[in-house]
């Protein structure tokens, strides 16, 4: 048991400081989002979404690419280590808030598909600068219902 803990500590110390800070921000923001989704009306969350049926302008160049990749990693760690479930909607909102803090444009998508049992399944994902930040899947299977930027 001690060796597993030692491995986790060693792995954590190997992560760069900027990713550790993004991870801490992701955990705090994800907790805030989760509590808000559970206890407050949708009107509170709607203000975070942005303009309906709108797509954010693409930022050209790769200056934001390292930040977005680090944010993806931090969000995956957050998903793995938080005691609350972080489904696609929570992750997408968390990432949108984190990108908004950095004045980076992003677009949140809500899509639906029918599964093998003909039941409707929903999914949300976030894109920024042409990069899928959260919600990786086969997007061709989903019909986009709405988008927010």
C-alpha cells in the first residue's frame, strides 16, 4: 500500500507547476459548477453558457495550444480524482469558465443521438481554437441541438 502512495506522490511531483495550478483550479471550479447544477435554477447556469446558437471565432496560430493541452490534462486529472461525478456537462462548463477567465473564446455544444435501443442520449463538448477541450467522442453520431459561445 505504501508503494502505491509513493508512486502517486512521485507522479504528482513530476507534473509541471502550471499543470498543478490548472488542476487545482479545475477541481475548485468543477465543485462550484456541480453544486450550482444541483441546487440552483438553470437561469444561474445559463449566464455561463454565452450567446445561443453562436460559434466562437477561431483564434489563429498556436499560441494557445500548450495552454489548452495542459488544461485538457488537468481536467482529466480532475475527472479522475474528484469524489463527485464529473459528467460531460460538468466538464464542459468547467472548461468554459476556465477559458473565459483567460479571455479565450470557446464554443459549447449540446448534441443528441439515438442508441441501439432507440433511446435518446445527450452529450456536451467544448471546442476552443479548433481543439476539442472536453467531451471527446465520435461527433458524427450526434446531431447538434444547440451551441453557445
